C-alpha cells in the first residue's frame, strides 16, 4: 500500500514551482468578476514567449487549483495586459493560453498595444486569427483600462489595471507556501498519531511488573512528544491565520479578497481537523493509558498474591504438621505455647492477605478489566485466612480438651496414690478397738468424698466427653487409670467391711503388721477392659479371566482352535518383530560399547572436544536404560510369542509403564542434537565409527529409539488385520491403543518442554491431553486484551495445550539454529482454569469453529481448527474433562 501511495501523483504546491511563481508572468490577484468568476492576470512580461512550456503549464495549473471548486466551476476570467507590446505578443499569448489553459474559461480580455500602428494590426489580426486560437469563449479587445472597468469593478482589479485591490506578489507567495506547509504538517501529524495509535492497539500486555512499567514509561514518553508536536502545529496554524488577517486587523476599512477569505477558511478547516484529531487521539490515549495502568496494577497484585500465598501455604503446612495433641499436661502446655507462637507468627501474613484482598476488591469496584482474574484470587486469600483462623481455633479446642483430659487423668492417678497411702498409713493395731475402727472408717469416708474431683467415676461418660481426642495411646492410659481406680475402690470397700466388723464387736488382739497396698486380700483377677480393637477385614476379589488354563477340560480343543486361527501372516509378522528387535538391541549395544564407553577410554580422551567433556548423559540421554529394558526383559518376552502369538498383546500391555522411558529419551533429543551439531565432526567420533565399521554416523543410530517406538504400532496394526474377529483381537486393539498413546505422549511432551514464559509448574496442571495450533479470536464484554476501539478481525495464531486442570494459550515462535532446521518454542500468553470454562460446540457460519468461554460469557475465545475432525476431537476431550469435574463435584 505504501508503494502504491508513493507512486500516486502528488498535487503541485508552491514550493515545487517557487522560481516560476516569482517571475510573475501570471498572477491570481484574488479579484472576482461580477458573477464571482476568479480573475487570472497575465501582466506585461518581456520574455513571455521564451517561458518553457512546462513552466507555463505548471504555473497556470497551480493558479487554477487554488480557488474553491464552486468558484472554479463558474469559469475563469483572463486579463492579458499587452499595452506596451506588439500584436505578435498578443497573438503568442492567446495561442499559448488557448493551448495550455487547464481550467474553465468564461471571458478573455486583451488590453491591446497602445501604439496606433500596433493597435490597427491587432484589430485586423484578431479578426483574421480568431478561429486559430480555438477558444470557445469571447475574446474582448480593449483599448484602455477604463474600458476594462466597464466589465469588472475597480475594487476587483489591482493598481496596475487602474483598480483599488491591494496585491503583493511576494506576500501572496509567502502565504501560499505557509498554508501548504501547514497542511502538510497537519497531514504528517495525523499520520504520526495514527501510526502510534496502531502500535498501541497491537501492543500485547506484558506478564510481569518490570516489562509493564517499561512499556508504560515508553508509551507515555512517546505520547508527550506527540502532544508537543500537536502544540507546535496548532501554534503554527494560529500564527498563519493572524498573518492572513493582518490587513483587516491593521485597518478597519480593509477587506479581505475572496481568495484571502478562502485562505482563512482553509487554515480554520485545517485547525479544526487538527483539533478533532487531537481529541480523538486523547480519547484513545486515555483508554490505553488506563489499560496500561490497570495492567501494572494487576501485575503488582499478581506478584504480591504469589508472595503472600507462598507465605500462607508455608504457614498452613506448618500448622498441618501440628498433629500432636500431647500425652501429658506438660507436653500439652508446651504445644499450646507453640500454637500461640504460630498464631502470632501468622498475624502479619494474614493482615497482608486481608489487605491484598481488600485492594483487589477496590480494583474490581474501579471497573478493572481483569475482574475474572482478580476475584478468584481475593476469594482464595480470604479462604486461606479463614481456614487458618478456623484451624487455629480447632487446634486450641483440641489442645484445651487434651489439657483437661490429662489434668483429670493426673488427678485420678494422684487420688489413687493418695488412697493407697491412706490405707497403708492406717495401723492395724489402732483399728482393733471400736474407737480406732470408727476413726479409720471416718477417714476413709472423708477421702471417698473427694473422688468427685477426678470425674472418672463414670468411664462411659468420660469417654463420650473426650471421644474426639482419644487416640489409642491416650485411651490405653485412661483405661489403665480407670482399672487402677477400680482396684483402689475395691481395696477401700474391703477395708470398710473389715473395719465395720471391728467397730461392731471387740475382737481379740492380733499381732500388729503394717499393711501394704500390694497385700490386699486375694481375689479373682479383675478383667481388664481394653479398647475394642477394630478388625481390619480384608476382602479378596478375584478377577476371572477366560483362557485355556480356566477350562482344563477343553484345553486341547481350545489350543487346537487357536493354532488353526493363526495364519502364516501372523507368524511372519511375529518373526519380523523378533528379528528387528534383535537387530535393534544389537545396535543399541554397539552404540553404548562403541561410543558411550569409549568416552571413558584414557587412550581416546585427547580426541574428545572440550565442548563434549562431561556431556555423555546429554548426548546419549537414557539410552543405557532403554538398552537394559529391551535386552534383559522385552526381547525375551516377545521371543516367547513365537509359539503363542496371542501373548504378544499382553507383552505390550504388561510393559506399558516401562515403555514410558521413551518419553524421557525424546525430551532430551533436542539437547542431544544440538550437542551433536557442535561436536559431530570431531576425530573422536570418526575413530569410533571406523572401529565399529559402521556405514552411518552416530546421529543416525541415536535416531533408532524414536524410529523403534513408531515401528511397534505399524506391526501391531498388521497383526490386527490378520486377527479380525478372532480371540485376542480386543487385547491387540488395547495394545495398539497403548503404543499410540505412548507415541502421542512422547510427541506432546516434546512440545510441552518448549513452553516459555509460564510462571507456574506445568507438572501441576494434570495430564497433557491435547496440543495443537489454531486461529483464535477474542470477544470481551468488559475491557479488551488488546487496546483497540473496534473488534479485531485478524485472528491470532495460538498453540493450545489442554491439561486436565488448565488450558494454555501460547504463541509459536520458530528460530533457525546454526543453519539447521527451525526449532519451535511456545511463548505463554494466557491460561484458563478448566474448572471455570464452558464450551459452545458450533459457531454459526463455520463448522470448524467452536467457543471456549467463562463467567457468563464475559470473555469468549473463538477457536478455529484446521479441520472438522480435529475440532470434534478437541471438543470430545474438553467435554470429558468437564464431565469428569461435574462427576467429582457430585
């Protein structure tokens, strides 16, 4: 478009023909005929006939372009002043004007030569040559300026023609040049503003604080410079307007000519245009500046959110680690102190979180464009604060209960000890008398009254009260103390029975013996109540599988049928698989022994380039792991399938997890290839290749694992063709699906590792389900991702990654690496949580489009796939994710 514009013919401006205008062989004085026709005067000019045709045509074309279209449409009046010239000059002037005048002509006035003989010749000449001039308008020959006054008012004629119209040629040229310069300034300024506006509209908002600050500063500086340019242009226009109006300002009797009035109108129109441009630009800038400021606010908010959330998560993790409820009063008191310390430690982060949530809500109230991003973060912050507060209260409640429990257990234990001590301190000799026995009974009764203090008289009620904190250890301790209480109570009961008998009658003296708590009367051992053990009942579920082993009676018959179904084709495919597997294992072995091991050979160390030092793992990846698996396990298993082809599918299904090692190998492949390009032509590799007698270089062999994993799916497909509707088909289909899934996983992971700019951890986004490139349009009800007044018609090229928890939008970038093939990377642009999105499967007008939206369609992404099949595949996967989430909620 720019080239076409440059090729367009630009209208003449005064500066282009400034020298020709200064010669003054034709002027536009500003005078008008009676009907408003513009007057062009050709004053006396000695070298008129010598003026080059181009110069003449340029000046006349320029002069006719100045009056308004309305005035020009009336037709021009030409006055040719040849009073001091000859008839030949008159004839030459008429001929040139007739041949080259570009505008509409109304009248031609000729002030003929004043000398008698020349006037006579002119009279004759005009009669003879009128037809030669080819003019379709009247040519009026005038003898004097007074004759001219009969046709045109003196006020419209310059002093040279006997009129009163003020005209200064130099000033006229100056005004014309200034007006045209100003017009060019207005146009250039408008273009600069338009370019800047376009740049702003196409600017993608950065994802971090620093880049946003730099962008805001850069755009503000550019805006200030453009505003200065605007002020200069307005000042230029105002000055020019003052210059044009200067005669009227100087003298109240002066009037501007029609041409000068048109000049005034032109400048005023340009100033108005400049004013409109400035207003439109200011309006656009206000929106854009607000968007950038809001973006900066958002980036600060996101940065603070990440910091606060990390602190809160650590706090919650620490709190979750406080699972201990204590096993003694001292321990519980220490735990309460630790809990108090944690609560105090969490006070500042909690206040920051609440403050940040309040700040986020203020942003929402101020109509921030990213409401859907801010609101969930505010909710998350408040939720974590509430969780911490509630969990803290819960911890205090539990520890309070635990403290109460242990205090009660301690009291009960102390009561037991005190009771045992009391019984032990009652001397038997003193109890033999009635008085002594009664005194002892009173002591016992007083002591038994204190049993209410330990509140363990009702164990069932005690267990119910503290059920929420009764761990097996605490429960066992409580039961031990309860049992001790029962024992002590029984001791008191028996002592009371004995004392009551002694108090009732006088008994004979007995040998005094000091009683001991352990020498209580013998009785049947009490059954110690223990916590009811919860029996872990296990249930064995047996999966019954159909097969020859399950039906011994029909073994021979089934085996015979299987052998009949196995065709020669199946045998051929199995043989091919085994043979190629053996070759593959041998090739892997040769690479490891002939290259990888040689890198540790002291005799060859000097040949290894410095760039390859300590890079063996990068070059070979996990190739030794792949070799070990195939050599020791997989090859042997598939060799067993020669006689039993139906076992082949099971080999792949059984080793599904083991085959994932290829994903790791393929993820390392770009690094390996980059290192090979750097060192591949070294003498070391040439020497290794020579020893192995390999025709191909190492890089070809390093490609073997990638080729092998794709080879399996081809062989399985061939097996399926031969096994249609026979036993084992389902397992083969499942095996093929497994291998295809591994290949897809490998392919997807290769793309995934090329994602750049995503601040989170992609491993936390769940399984990568799909990835691919699409055309994407966005439609926002509130705000814009890009700063534009109109909707964006041109789609964005985006590479989408669908995870179970998130959908990532990336921009694919390709870079040449050292002259080799292009490497793709994916620059992160946006993300949508799958828990917040909805889909519209069909978009009117294009069956390859579908919509992804969230939050009441406030933000809609229109996705265009390359084919209907691809679209349907993605919709199916997205639907599965959304359905799974729905079922999880139920």
